C-alpha cells in the first residue's frame, strides 16, 4: 500500500472516530425518545383488562404472543404433504416448547440464571406450556384421523402413552387460576408430579428407532439436571450444611397491635445464617421450615427480605402476612406476651429476584398497599445510604402507603423508624412518608413529629396529583441563582392488581417529563 493511502486512511479514521464520539450523544437522546414511545404506545397501555381467568394484556404482550403463535402454526404446516405429517411436526414442536417449562424445579432460580424477573419467567412458562398443550392436542387428532391400524390399550407402550397425554391434560386443567388459588401447595406438587408422568409417558411413546424426538427429551432432562444440580449446590453452600457451623435458625416474633382484642397482624422472622449473604433490595428467599406443621416439610414459600446493608448480611429479616396454609400454621405458634419469640429450624434458597437500579433518579416515588411495604423498606434504606454517601442522584424520596386500618401501620412501625433514623445526615430529610388510612382516623390530615416527615391522611390518595407533583420537581429545594432542571422520576409500585392497572394509565401521561414506572417483584394480592 502506498504511503499517501496509509496517511489518508489514518486521517480519515481519526475524523470518523471524532464524528462517532459526537454522534453518540444524539443516539442516546434518540434511544430515550424511542423507549418513551415504546412505553406510551406498547408496554404500558392495557388492551385486555384484568379478569379472573386472564389478563391484563398490554399491546406489547398481545403482539409478542400473536407472533409466537403464528410462528408455531407456520412451522406445523411448512413443507408438509398431509395432515399426518403436520400432526407429527406438531408433536415434535410440542416437545421443543416443553423444554422451557420442564427445565427447572423452581422458576425463581431459572429467572435468576436468565436475568429476568420471576413474573416474566412465569409468563414464558405459561405461554410455552399452553402452546405445547395445543400442539399435542393437534398431534393426537391428526394421528387419530390418519390411523389405519388399531391402538390396543392392552399394550404397555400404548397405555403409558395415554397416561402421559392424560397427565398433561389434567395439568393444564389444574393450571386454571381457580385451582391454583384454592390451595397453592397442593397445586404445585401435583403440577410437578403430573409433569413427571408426562415425560415418562412421552418417552415410552417413542419408537425405539426414533432418535430426533428422543433428543428433545434428552435436552430437557439434561437442562433440568443441570439447574437442579446448581440449585442444590447453592442451597448446600448458603445453608452451611457441611461447614460445621450449624443450620440456619428462624426467630419468629409476632405483631399484636391491640390489647383489648389481641390479634396477630404480622409475623417478624429473623433468620440467623451460618454464612453471610449479599442481598439487594427487592430480593426474596424460598423458606423451608419443616417443624411449623405436619405437612410443612413438603412446602417452600417465598418471602421478601426487608433488611439491607451495603455489605453481606448474617441475619435476614422478613415481614410475613398471616394468610392461609403455611402462614396460618406459623401464626399458631404465636403466644402472649408479645415480646416472646419462637426458634425454628429453617433452610432457604436464594436470594432470588432482580433489583431496580435507583441511583440515576433524582426523585423516587414508592407506592405500596398493605404488605407491599415489605419490599419498599430495603429500597428506602439503599437510597438514603446513597444520598448520605453521595453515591447516587437521589434528592427526594416519597413513600405513599395505603392501608385499610390504622392497625396495619403497627406491623411495619419498627422498620419505618429504622429508615427515618438513617435520614438525618446534615438534616437533609429527603424522605417523606404519606400514610393513607381508609377507616379509623378522626382528622383528614394528621402530621407526626417535629419535621412532619410522616403524615396520616383519611381516605384514598389522589395518585394523579401525587405523580404530577413529584414529576415537576417542585418538592426539591433548589438554589434560585443556579440553573437546576428537574431530573428523572422513578415510580416504584408494590400494590394491589387494580391499583397497578390504574397507575399504568396515569404514568403514560408523564413519560415526557422523565417519569418511569417499575412494578417490583413482590406484589400483594
């Protein structure tokens, strides 16, 4: 190559690099504008409202599901000569789609491996599972239509085939929300047993000379074995099973707000760990406490971690809502007086779940209803720590907590006081707490404390007004002679289903002001 050509290429490369460095800022602006449009028109708008059986479905969700279904339908009939060929193709596609639902025993662990939320993982699990059921149904119908010989059930192979197909059908039936909510523990174990029967029946259905279909089962079982092995190794290490330090212990105490009619409103669990673990806000653990009841040894339950620290923790704190099943059995261990506690054996897996990056936002609004406060506490601790150490952009925090009665407030009183004690550096007081009580207050507004950082309100919040106020940045004290434009606002939600749907509609109107909506891992029902 000639020397002038080398010189021209080098000079051109320098100018091109300078141009790309300059244009990257424009690309960042375009990217932000693109995501605003995407949120406003696809990810936030709800096209199918929430129903007892299905929903809510956003425009983006419907588009993704329709595309997924269209691809599977196209592959069933692509380059096939008869209905029987399409049916056999559908059977193979059903096995491919079943790889994801059968690849793990616990969705939380798989979600962590893939870097997605548990809810997203559950949606993929549900979509691939129902698609596999539909494809398998078409496979059976096509085979019956083209069957020229008999299908005697006296043969073991045929009988196991029917058992496998029936197991998948029953599994799909029991996946309807009614059965799942009736008894989640029974649903989960029956779900896993039926899935095992389906795999075994499918394996017996294959002819011995068929290798391609068996390959999908090999892949499924291989992934299942790998994820189970990884989860087991993590479980043994976290719980210090072979370390000689003893197993974790759970110290359980109970919140009893009233003296006249004592009633347990919450269980506070402290898990003493043999090995410290690093926990991010919003993460949860699956807890196994075999001595709670007769059948608790067969159950694991997810609970959000309310404690947070910059480093590793040797004690995990949980705030548990008494409901049915396991939590109801746990509450039966409660005894007066209120300062008593119960020590129980406890093993856990995790921490699971993703955390929200809160550092880039100037204002963070956290909206919680009921026990949604449990997942809000660690975020408040982290953001106040970031403000105190000047490691984040946080300048304003506002917690809006909606409860049914004043008794509910006492369940998290200790955690809220701990957060307020951290928010005292240079009297910054960046945290404001608004507690809305539907019933039980004498006044419409009752401030608490010298600086009125906590304020009780009677009734329901005006969320549109609250979001508008926080998005404007008017609640942040600014220097009059220094240009200081309002920064981005993050709205974090751990609330009831109906309120989350309503907040989606409200947030759409403030996206142009830098508002972003995030639904946390834990959502109270």
